[in-house]
C-alpha cells in the first residue's frame, strides 16, 4: 500500500503545497492531505481538525511534513502522530514534498530519508549573470 503524506503548516502553506504537488502528480490527490493551521486556532482545535480530516481514511504509514519546529503546526503534528504510525519532518519545502510524493511507494524509512534529502538539496544558491 502507498504511504500517505500529511502536510500540517501555517495557513495557507499546507493547501498551497498540496496544490503544487497535485500540479506535478495529479494522481496523488487521495494520498496527500493538508491542514492549514489558522493564526487564531488553538492547538486543541487544530488537533481536532486533523482527526476529522483523517476520519475514515485508510492509511498504513503516514509521513507528516510540517513547517517550523516548535510552532503550533509541528506541535499538533507530534500529538496527531502519537495516535498513528507516523514519521514527522519539519522544515517542509516544495522539493521535499515533491520527492516525498514521487517515492511514496517506498518503505517508510526510505521515504523519510528521501524527503529530508529532497528538502536539503532543494535549497541552493542560484548565480545570476553579471552585467
């Protein structure tokens, strides 16, 4: 079975990242879920929203991608992940997400490494031509 990917981030980042992933991999719409944590939502409200989003979703392993370690979305991700068999990576960026979606059929430990490598390798300086 394919791993699921759950993006939990500050609004509107989670839904925006999901939209980008679906632009490249439109077939993964049922395998990538996203939760935007609103500025005025409490951690309890966000955790409840995460539970509702996953209600009835059949999932083996889940890779959770969140934005900032220590922020509310990451804290909610940790609470939610305790209830499931899930791995969490903070510092989500688009290269990390695309790599995760591309390799979502790999075993969870391999997927986790692919996500982190994709995120790190996606951050590069681009030189501009001199004038």
